[in-house]
């Protein structure tokens, strides 16, 4: 293999590792975001459940106050009954008292209903709490692991960056510039093998002359279709032909 191609392939291999590690780092970031949003969703569910229970309790307290004021009315009407000497007025007050008692009975029914709903809401709070605690525990542990992996990958990228810098310095400037351009546009796939006369990058059949020049291994050859550097791998086991 042409020595310059060997150098380019070593550099490309290093760049491919950098690309793979960067993709892993990106995945870690999105995994982390997903975990955090799961955690915050379960916290909002818990808050919702608490708000709901609180609203039920406030409604019940309001009904309690209404009941108290109805009781006070009964007291008041009873007092007035004791003071009045008129039959009609006495009966009217008695009617009022009956009415108040009926209202109280309705209010008590509604309070009972709210107490049942409150019990249900408490159960919802309990299960939301457990869910939130579990999500928090899980997220904390996983985020810790992800952070460790992230640090590990970042230091690996730093090491590879230094390595690729050294590998790149072995190339003459014009070749290096060609390579860097290909790296940018093709993303770690700029130097490709000519397999069966086809460009290993764009898969277009190469002109015979290009394949012959490639096999000659005297100069850098580009695919006329995609511009990648194509090389002939003489170490690759030949395909058995019938
Ligand atoms: Zn090509």
C-alpha cells in the first residue's frame, strides 16, 4: 500500500474513534435530559395530587362553615321562638328551623362525599410519592453513571485529539488540507477502498483507468464522482472467482 495512504488511514481511524466517542457523548446528554424530564414529570404528578387533595379539603371546610352558620341560625330562631307570643310567627320560625336542618343534612352528605374523595386523593398522593421517589433514585443513580461515562469519554477524546494531531503532522500540508476537507464533508469516510472497481464511499463504478492507477499505487487517486480518496487494498483477501 502507498505509504501516504497508510498514514491517511491511520489518521482516519483515529478520527473515526473521535467521531464515535462524540456521538456517545451526545447520546449521554440526551439520555440525561430524558431522565430529568421523567423525574420532573413524576414530581408534577405528585404536586397535582397534592393540589387536588388540598382543593377537596378546602371545599369540605367551606361546607363545615356553612353547617356552623346554619346551626347558629337554628339557635337564633329557637331563641326568637321563646320570645314570641304570636302563633304565626312561632310556626314561621319552626319552618325556618326545619329548613335549616334539611340544609345541614344536605351539607353533611356532601361533606361525607368529600371525605371519601379526600381518602382517594390521599391514596393517589401516596402512590405518586412512591413513583416520584423511585424515579428520583433511578435518575440520580443513572445520571451519576452517565456523568462518569461522560468524563471518561471526554478524556478519551482529548487523548485521541492529541494523537490525531501527531498523525496529521506526518502529512504534507496539501495532503493534510485535502484530508481535512474530506473529513468535514464526508465525516470519517473520506479515504475508501476500491472494492470490485466501485468507490467504497459513493458506490459508483469507477472508470477502468482510475482503477488501474489505484492498483499502480504510485499516487493519490480521487473518485471522480464524490471526490473521496480511493485506494487499492493489496492485503485484502481476493475474492474467489468461479
Ligand atoms: Zn465516490
